[in-house]
């Protein structure tokens, strides 16, 4: 047993503050000398060595007060002082963020599925001929459309009914129609597709009619679907005995939703081996290069190659199951398409003019006026003098007038945009036909820097 450690002065009094439960007590054993003393606790070395209470009290160690420990903790967690921002730095940061947002909004990205289609994956057109029956007296007039009667007789012969050769049935409730449909890619037998029915005779309306079963053939002559069902017509027409009639939309054609059942699938080259091709919906060299670059960045260099402005060749897996998932991932890639070419589209029949946003006009002065020619006829009656044995005659009298309205001149500066063109044309009150003439004249003068398309 070692000797007892001599008593030391306690700066806090005869007794130090009570420690927390289980801390600092020697569990009833007297404190020993330096050889058996425990390791120093946190905070020792600052003059807070072990102390011994006078008398028969047990030896313990002194700890810093709770207030002092909280002060030390706050001092360690106090954030370091940062220099104040310079004057105007906040405004510059806000301007930079606004510019970045503007540039991000200007760069418009589209999915590859919206820009291109897969080569070999296409729909096929189907066509057929049939009869629509059950009309309310609005069918074909058989005297003017004899093929309707012939078609009905052929159908009845297939059911074992023979129509006498001398019989001339007058059909008013039947109409001969053409049936068209679009067979989507990868369509399998048993699936249904929509069909469109249109009259080819002189039927007034096929509303409420029923299409009899008719085969739909492809370009190779094979039957790919069978059509049958009730016709849905979006138009209506009515006529009275006096000859007056009212018509809303077209009632001689209609549609049959899910009116055809696929009977044969079209072979596709997608399931075979080899590379795939992506065909751009709108050919553009910039877009083709960006699509190939996006695929190479996602799947490695050499995966895609732009063949021309409309085709991108893509190397893919040979397994059809892997090819489907891989192609779906490619179609989800984002690509920023190239800028559309400057183009002006003019519909001369309806007077519609569509001007692209990139259309520019160089310096030019335009004067446009509308010329109107009016001719009015006022016939006059010439009466002969009494007892002159003359004859009454009608003498023509024509009044011809030529007037020129408008004649306003407006000037385009160099690099004029679309808004300026539209504003100048509206200010002079030009009609769409006048705008077409102005654009054609600007194109001939070389001042219109855009492709002029007349449809």
C-alpha cells in the first residue's frame, strides 16, 4: 500500500464542486501517489491538478465550471470574420445570374425522338372498296352509279342469291365507298386500327350507315386488314322539296374508330442485324452533327456518324431485346437543333403569308398602290319617231372608270426584322394579296434575304 498523498490547498474551498455521477471519484479507494494516479483528464495542465479534501473525505479531481465549458465551446464554434463585400459586387452577381438564365432559356433542347425517325420503322397505307348500307334514302342513284348495283349483286351471289338479269334494282339505301387506313409499324394480327370511309358515287350522305365487311390491301396486293362497322359522320345536310338545302361540313365521308382488324403483319428490318439509321424530319447539317455528337458523348466515340444532312448511322447491339432498350435511351437524349432557315411561305389561293423570325430585308423603298377598274353597263332604249316605220332598238351604254388607291411609299433600312416589315405593311393598310406582291417584288430586287416558297 502506498503512502497517503499530502493535502493540497483547494482554491474553491474545503470541498470542490460535486462531479457528475461516475466522474472523478475513486469509488471509495483513497487516492494514491503518482505511480497509481489515473491519466489526466481534459482540462488538466491549467493549474487544476488533483485535490484532496481535508479530513476523512475521499480524494477527487476538480473540473472546470459549466459556464467556463460553455464559453470555451462557443469560442471554438464562432465563425471566422469575413470581409464585407465591395460596393457594387451584389449588383454584378445579380446581372451575371440573369445573363446565365437568359442564355439557358435561349438554348432550346429537343428529344431525339422529336427530331428524327428510325429508318425502316414506318407505316403502310391500305385501301379497299366496300358498300355502306342502311342509309335513309340518301344513297347512290343506281342509274348514274351502276357499279353500286353490280357490287350488291356480286355480294348476293356469294350468299347463293341470284338476281335476274332483267331486274334493275333501284337502290337508295346503299352507297359505294372507298376505305383507307394506315397500318402502323409493328402492328400484329388481332390489333385494331381506324379506317376512313368516303363515298365515290352520288350519295348525299352516309350518316347512320353500316359498312359491310371489306378487305384492305396494301401496295403489294395482299390483304392486311378487314374493315367493318358503323360510320361516324361529322357533317349534316338537309334538303327541302323546293330545292333549298343546308349543309354543315361534309356528310359524304366519315370514320370508323377501331373499324378494321389486322390480319397480317408487315416484316420489318428492325429485328435484323446491322446498323440503324436515324432520319431527321427536317434535314439540317447542324442538327445531324449535333445528334451524332450527343450519341457519341453518351455511348463512346464511333457509335454514331452523320452520313449527310438527313441521316445518322448508329452502331447498336445485335440482340433485338437489347436494341429496343438501347434505342429508347438514345431517343431520350436532348439535342439543340440548328437554326431554321429564313423562309417566307405564301399560299396564293387563300392569301396566307407566313414569315419566319430570321427573315431580314436590306435597304429598299417600296411604293404600292391598288388599281381598281370598274365597268358598268346601262343599256338604253332607242324609240323611233312616230310614223317613221322605224324599229325600237336597245343601245348599249358602258361606263369605264380606272382608279388608283393608296400609293404609299415606305422605306426599309438595312437589316430590317420581321416586326418592322409587319408594322410597315399594316400602317399603309395593305391586304394579304398586297403583301404577297410586295414580298415577290423584294425577292426579285434582291432585298429579301429569305427563301420565298409559294404553295
